[in-house]
C-alpha cells in the first residue's frame, strides 16, 4: 500500500514534474492529487494515450527531463505506434515513465472488456521492449521500485512501465473537485427520457463507460423497450464507427450515444460519419465536460464548441441542448426526423453510486443483438 502524496512527492524528488495521460479509475485518487498539486501546464490530459506519449516526448526533447505518462492498460493499444516508432531505444530513445493501471489482472475478477488486455499486458510490454516494474499490495518497498524504474528509464533511454494493481493506494476521501455540477440535466435522466420517447424500433449504440450501464438499467426499467442495442463496453472512442458500420447495412434509425472523452479520443470519426450516414442517424453527444466514468477528470469539451466542430465536419443538422425545456423540445420535435443530426446535450457529472453493470457474456449480448437485427 502506498499513499498518493507519498508517491507524488517521491516522483518529485526523483525529478519528475511533468504529467500527461488519459485517466483510469484505478489511478483516480492519485490523479486527483496530481490535478490539485501540479501547475496547469505541467499536467495535461490528452485526448488519447498516443498523444500523451508524443507530448511527453516533446517535453523530454526540450527539457531533457523525465516525463510521466499515465493510462489504463486498455490505452496501450493507442500508444503502441508512437511507442515503437518514436520513443523506443531503437528509434529516438526517449526515456519516460508509463504509469499503468492494470485492469483485468489475472486472478483478480474484472469486467469482460478487461480480461484479454489484462492477461497480455506484461507480455505486450515485454514484446515492445518496455521494462516492467509491478507495484501491488505485497510490494515491500514500493518507493524503491519506483526509483529503480526511473533509473532504468534513464540508463536505457527507453520508456519503462510501472504497472499498478488495483487497491495499491491507501483509501482516501475522494472528492471530485473538478466536476462541474451546475448544469441541471443529468446523463441518466437524459437516457431515461430518450428511451421513453423512442418508438422501440430504433437501433441504439452506446459508448464506453457509465452511459451504457445507465442505458441498460433504464431500458430494463422500461420493460426492454429497445431490443436492438449494443453496448461498446470497451473500445473507447470506437462506438461511433460501430454505429456507422451497422447503419450502412441497415439504414433504419440509428442512435449513437457518445461521450465527450470518447468523441475527443477519435474525433477524426466525424467527417466520415457525416459523409456516409446521410439519413436516419443521430449522433447524440452527452457532454459532461469530463471522464465521469473513471473519476471526473476534465476533458476539453466544455472549452470548445462541439456542435460547431460537428457542423464544420459536415453534419447539416446540429442541436445544442442545455436544459430540460430544450431537451423536451428536441425530443418532441426533432428526434423522429429522418435527417442525420449531431445533438450535443450538456449535462452535469453526477451519477448514481448504486449503478449496476450488465450481466452475462458479451458473446450472448452480440448474438441477441444480431438476432434482433435479422428479425427486423
Ligand atoms: C483506450 C481507453 N482509454 C481509457 C479508458 C478508460 N475509460 C473508460 S470510460 C472513460 C471515460 C469516458 O469519458 P466520456 O466519454 O466523457 O464519458 P463519461 O464517462 O463522462 O460518461 C475512460 C477514460 C478506456 N476504456 N479505453
């Protein structure tokens, strides 16, 4: 066990003062501490993990100092290209620490989307030539392990991983200080009202995180009104093209429920969707300005105009919804339109602590979904 401030202070003593990454729930207490104790430009949350590695590389090139990139192990997929073709010692050789939350660690029960990556995290890092240092509850001297990892990164001139098991940090009262709570709409109630207004014939695709869990619970509460739904419980940022792929084969109404973190992660999706989904496609962005599902760390999505980005990307019909009245107006007047639309709904970042998780096997979910699509 280690305290967040102990790790942060130790990293500081070892010369690490630049943090970048994409948040992870296992790291959320540590990341909150980083957020609260690091000057703005020294802590940058990027849109995806590959960008964090590139940013860290730029930092090193200018400063000669060791940066830290944090991520959930599912983000390794986004990071492999710049890791192997930029930072690797056989290329430029950029030393850095990769602080990785280990979801799906073998022997520790976790959600299905984490099992594969959990099992291959260590071999994957080894194949990539990244030395791995594990920190778990049994680690006798965690700070010494951190120092050895840092020394190794410097000596080898290569990224080095600190792989953190669940519950490595001492529990602290976690306060979501960064979450904006001023907006009246809440993600789950938006999803509930959407389900209430839909006819039941639509196909719904949900992004990664709590929106899928909320959809699942609200749909059950509505007597499984929506039969054709797919939860992209993993593959963050890819729900949009899953939806597009389905839609192109079945041009009946498709609703994509997206998150701002997910949208930003692969924003290049927008022009392709607007080009090819020219009818009956609703891209519904639930923008809470943060990665609410993993701890509420901010995204850039409240700072920019997402509907303007969608318009510039080719969506002809865009809506911005900020309160219940605007939501009801859109639900009653525009939801049933056959126009392709981008709809940004700004919400607060509040969710239920007792939110459930969809039960069962993803292959059964897939088979159910496909059989409902074929019976259409
Ligand atoms: C590639 C990848 N990186 C990080 C994660 C961890 N993760 C799961 S949900 C999530 C936040 C999603 O944020 P957003 O799309 O804004 O939805 P919200 O949680 O706010 O509803 C993150 C970072 C992941 N699953 N995959």
